[in-house]
C-alpha cells in the first residue's frame, strides 16, 4: 500500500531554477542584497496588498522566524516587556519573544476560526499587562487586519502578525507589520526564507539595516543580526514566482474536491469559511480522540499530525509563563480541547482524487470503529 504523505513540498525543478543560478554565477554575487533578491522583493509585493489600497514594502530574509525577530526588534520594547500570543501555535513565535528578552503571555483562540482575535486580545488586556500582541494566521487563515489596526489605534499597543503560512492571503495593515515564511512546506515554498512586510517604507529600511548587523555604510547605527536572504534562495523564489498562478489553481481545485468529501463525514468540524480559500494546512476537529484516529489512519498508510499538540503553555520551556484565559483565569480550556480533538490530514498539490477518497473513507471508518 502506497503511503499518502501529510505534506509534499512543490518546489521548482532544477531546470526551472538554472537560469537564475546562471545569472547569479555570472555576476559572482551570491549574497548581501544581490540583484536576484531585489527582483524577488519587487515581484513578491504583488502578493502583499495593504489595507490602505496600496501594496506593502517587503524585505526578504533567511526565514520566517528571522522576519518575526526583526519585527519585534524594531518595536524597541524594554527587556521583560510582555507579549500576548495564542498558545495554539507553533513554537517559533514564543522562541523569538523569549530570545528577545521579552515575556510571552499565552491566551485562547476563537472557537470557530482557531485564531487570536482583537476581541480576545481586548479581554486579555483587561486582566493582564500587555505591551505587544503577536496574533497568528493559524494554518494560513488570514486575520482581520483592519480590526488589528483599530486595536493599535485604541490601545497604543503594537501588533506584529505572524502570518507564516498565509502569503497571498494575508493583507498588511496600516499599523500592523506582518511576517511570512517561505519554508518548503508553505504554499509558496522556496526551501528556507521569509518576508517582513509593512506599509511603512522607513520601517522596512530600518529592518534592512538590522538584517545586516545594523550597518549603515561602515557604521553600526542600530543593533542587528545576520538575517539576509541569499541569492541562491532568491533564485528559487523567482522560479517559484513564475509557477505560482498554476500552483494556486491546482490547490484551489484539490481543496474544493476535498471539501466535497469531508462534508459527507458525520461529526467532524471544518474550519469556519472552509470553502472561501485553500489554507496552508488542513486541520479538522473530530468527535473522537485525535490520537486514536491518527493510529487508525497510520495503519491505513495515511500520514497525519496533531498540529500544535501540545500547545505552547504545556511545553517544558514555556510552562512557567502566564496564561490568560476566560475572565482572566489561567485555564486555556478551548486550546487544550483543540489540541486533543483536532487532526491534520494530508494536504498538498500532489494529491490525486483517489488519494482524497482514500483519506476520507479511512477517516470515516476510523470514526465509526472508535464510536
């Protein structure tokens, strides 16, 4: 029985990348803000609409984590400032917060969309001191950037959106900066890479300096790090850019077929607005323990994953940090439920109609067997 993989990156072929690598080699320019990086930044801005109707400015960096690091660094927060972020989340954001000398404060997500909303953030701010907020575009679901901009305006608290998996979906705010990942498993994957996007061009230029150790000419004017994207990765990015319209169409078609099958399975809960867009990962909420279903699907040759299980507040490195749940309690009840009752299913652009049918039939049988 052939295994159905959970994720299967769809990157350009060596032949598609080769012309860009040849141009790079002819110039002998391999890193340090080369022409391929500049071209990639210029083109990728088409996927970065701003809430003000313009397009955002983009800085290409070595990873999505580095983009998030730069965004937080530029806030200039004092050491031990407190940053609110959802516990239903990948550890990258919490690591960035801690490594910057800041303190993560973990909170709940919305029951329908599984994201931190401005309403939840306002409730947390009423019960805890918060100096910045890092909402996450969970599984690539775009956030309401106008609502987050309104929170910045009304509270003065800065917002950095972790939209790692939402390139092409997430709008950039007037006030909220956005960090994207270009990791191989993301819809627009190049292997490793990231983008920092903002409507504020001077902020992007500050980030560019910070990504190169803080240099301005020969002087270090701000503290920085080495976060630059190489010409090699920009070459992959430019080849991927040429493939992107076709990749999007394939993903939309498979997503809709998947939805037709999943909606026939009794008891599972799909993310809200499932039909509006293909997300970066397909996570469903189950009427049975996800670990039991995962074992049944593994026996059928189907890879799955319990994304964000355990949630961040239950990782050993983060367990000591404060949690702000409903009415200020320290219990994150919904988050704990989501991580035990939801399961990531195979989702990538190489799935066949037969694969989708097999996944859904196996899932339905597993739920029936478990009862």
